[in-house]
């Protein structure tokens, strides 16, 4: 017999758990052996599932049984920008959306105790941008942060230094790389960027993740003034602008052209990849974008990339050799309040109701950090005689 927690069933938790694991309603209903309409009613709070069904859901979804009975703070996310392929499924978007909500809840908890660096970034409000305007905006954005025109050594640290909130999650979401959203809190505007660390069973490379970060940063600079309807109606244009911004931000026109203008073979780009920390495919795209190479040379280089099997993984993508950039803000804030005795990891996890392993990923700490500490087992000892 399953014991019922003191607090009642929280329907939004079932919805949250399903979305986080990438299940559609129909898929989960089949696993639970119930009708989709019944599952929908449970998620909306229109009917109450039996405790045995909740226990079955906890096993299938990998969430603790008590998770479904912990009340949760409602987070209203407005526009969410997804870096993904057009054919990606809605359930993949939902999996990252839930993690954005977890980030926002955790941040709201932390800011009760900590003063975070204010968000400091250029922000434009044009309805559209042509490529020339985007080049100018990139120069302006780099100048505002004192970056000059050289390579960016650490994209994650750069964004966190200027008040962006980042987190990586060890999830494998086919055709979805990242998402971001702007949230207005009591302390001011915050921009959250959530990154998936895998794609189609392959670990993300450091170069690819840096590009994801630049892409989401581009969305903030260019599109944070627009509502959800505008973004949806102009999706192709918005994505083109963010892609162009990311390419130009990581590879500034004047300096990159000087180094790449005479390269005509893909192996020649390996040296530049080590210096700029940008993928060969992105550098070839940027060369074509700037007219450094002809359409014929561009297609030739693309054929070389395909022939060498570099579409999915290039030289220099091994994360053991070139590790992913670490996120620090949320983890540093966590350790600050724990080390000063304000609370414990277990109390934080119980208060927020976010799964312990997800909180650990968010903060880049040991997977067992938020779990109960085992007892030492030492209950007796020898008496010392004088």
C-alpha cells in the first residue's frame, strides 16, 4: 500500500514531470495504461489519480513519489527562443521550457539572500535588421563590453559577468540545442539561457555550445522587446538575424577576414579553430557570408567537410581535450548560502521540489550534492582511561 503524503496531489507536477522527460500525453497515457483524456484531466486537476497510478508515473518518469505532492511556484515565461531544427518536435521544446522554469524558481529563491550582478547588455528594438545593420550592432555590442575584435576566450564567463543566467542540462534532445527567455523579477530584468549538452546521442562540442550561447545572446540584443505573437509570425527572419549575429559576434568582420581570406582547404581552418574556438563549418559559413570565398569555393569546402565525416564531429570536438565552458553563477550562489550556514542543500531541494539531479546539473556540482547525507554509522566508541 502506498503511503499518501500530508499534502495533496499537485496536478501541475504531473504535467511538469511529463514535459521534462519529453513524453507526449498520448505516450505517457499508454505507459500508464490509461486513456489520454484521463491523463489530461489529472494534469488539469479535474480528477484525482489513484496513488498507485502516481507511483507508477514516478517510476516511469524517474521522479520521486513525493515530487507529485510538493506545491510549486508559478513562473510565467513570455517569449521563449529555441535554437533548434525546424523539424524538432514540440515535446523537445517543452523539456527545455520546464528547465527554464526550474532555473527561474531557483534564482527567485537565491535572490532572497544574494545580490546578483545586474543585467548589463545592449538592447535594440528594430522590427527587422539587414546584414549590414547586424555587423554594426555586433561592433557596438563588443565595444560596450570592451572586447575589441579578437577571439572571445570564454563565452559562458563573458555572459555571466554581465548578468546573464546560464545552465547546462545533460539531456539528449534531438534537433534542439538551447532556449532562452527574459523574465522581469522584483530586482529587475533577467535573461535565462538553458543549454542541452547532447544532441542525437553525441556530446556537444565546446565550439557548438559557444555558438549556442552567442545565438541566444543575439536574441536578447535583437528581439527581447517583441511579444510571442511577433516572434512566431516572423520566426524565419528572427532566427536568421540571431544566427547572423552569433557568427559576427564570434568572428568579427575586420579581424577574421585578415586571417581567413587566403584559406581554400578545410585543413587550413584547423589552426583558426584552435584560436577562435569556433567550428570549421561556422568559419566556412562566415567566409561565404563576408564574400571572402566564392560560391564555388564554398561548395567545394562543404563537400570536403562531408567527405571527411565532419558534419557531426570535427577535429577538436573531443570534450576531454577541449572541455565545455563551465557555468558558475548559480553554483557559486548556492555554495555561498550553504557555506555560510543559511540553509542546507537538502532543505533547498525540499523547498523547491526540483529533482536533486536536475539541481545538481543546473549548478554543475556533484550529482549527490542535494541528496540526504548518509549517517556515519559510528554510534559507540572506547572510553579513554587515564
